[in-house]
């Protein structure tokens, strides 16, 4: 699966990008027809503690799945958004069978 990671107003390091790509690629274990994923990272300046925002959009034939999570680190936000997408994927698979 092709995963594009974009960071807004900062440069994400390679370790963070590799972590995100690994988490998103693991979603193919739950649905093998995921075409691509777009991940956007942003730091929200209005918030003090949980100011890291992770948005993940997955392109599945016939569906576009989306999750946005805010947390204190991008890794935590990615893990939470990936888990939410895993639940969405299971619902989509049940609908298609």
C-alpha cells in the first residue's frame, strides 16, 4: 500500500515517518484491498498538552475511511487513529459480505 505522510509547518523525522507507515501498513492485515493512505500531521497551537493532531485517510474500493486523533505525541495519535480505522475496516468488510 502507498502511504503518503505530510507534516504541516514542521519537518517530521524519518523515525516518525517509518513508525506511521508501519502502523498504517498493518491495516492491510484486516482488508487486503486498501489502495492507499494519506496521513497528515499537525501541531495545534491553541492547545497546551494534547496539541499533536494525526489525520489518516484510507482509500478502499467504494469507501473512503477517515480518522482524526489529538494526543500528546504523534505516535499515540497514530496508534489511536489506526485502531479507529481498524474498527471501520471491519464494518466495511461485514457490509461487503
